[in-house]
C-alpha cells in the first residue's frame, strides 16, 4: 500500500462521509439555467492507490516524482447535460520494498462514460458516476547483478511487459469554481480479468484509487 494510505486507513470512509454531507447540502441550492454544451472537457487527476492484491500492498509502494500518487489525464465529450463519453490515460509506478531498483509501472487506457446523477445547481455539489473498459500495459523492470566466472559482476537492466483487460467503476462529487471549471473528489475501482498468476502473469493488479481532480470546459 502506498505510504499515504498506510498512515490513513480510513481515507475511503472519510470520502464516503464527505459525499453524504455534500449531497445533503443540495437542498438549499437552486437549479441553474441550462448551459450550452461544451465541445469537450479536459480532466486532470491525482490519486492514491490501494491494490487489491495483498502481495502488492505489502511488498510495493506507489512512488511517482517522489510522491505516493498516480496521475490521470482524460478528455470527455458531452452528449447531453448528464451524459458524456470519455477516454483517459492513467500512469502508475510502484517500487519494491524488498529489493532496490525494482519497479512495476502501469499505463492504462480507459474508454468509458461519465454520468451525472443529479441536476446541476448553482454553487452546489453534484454527484456523478463513471464506468469504462480498462486496457493496461504493465512493465516489470529491475537491475540485476550477473557474473560469468563467479568473481566479477556486472549490472544489467531487465524488463518484461504484461497486458491485461478489465473494467473501471467510479463515484465522485464535483463542485464548480467558475463557469467553465470545477474541482472534484472521487473513488474509482479497477478490476482485471486476464493475465492470471498461475500462467506467469501479474494477476488482478487493480485496486481502489481515491483522489482529487480538476476539470475545465472548452467551447
């Protein structure tokens, strides 16, 4: 597990409590006038990651630019006021705790949809859900010392790639900070179905991502 979440095991519960409180706030808000649809939104997100696989939680930690986070970039295309198609890219890097210079990096492509679960209201939180397909490439790499004569050694970088397919489901809450931009907090679950451990694969390398993001509309 990442260092951040190992020190704060109640992070998911806190987020769910935040969603509940924010949802109650909508009673005082007024519906906004219908806004023209944006051509698309650019979405940037930073999350902490909690793997489902116990081995990944114990033996690896998320580490990207010195922080226990993963980064995501997405673009969505509104279909109407509540539904948008989307495609995103997510990058994750996990370092081994039991050996130095050994990492697992993952690049996920996530085509899917985002659905708002309630009408937009001025200066109010808005719940949304998301679902999509996951196409992932993971690269396991490290530095090994090898010898030909049993005395002298030399270092060699080795790596292997793994591919997997899965689904992603998410729930979040969004708050507008201007007429064209918003901040959001969300929880996302990623599940993988191929590349089992028994055939030499990485297994279900998915997990729960919890974090914050920023969205801006372009018309």
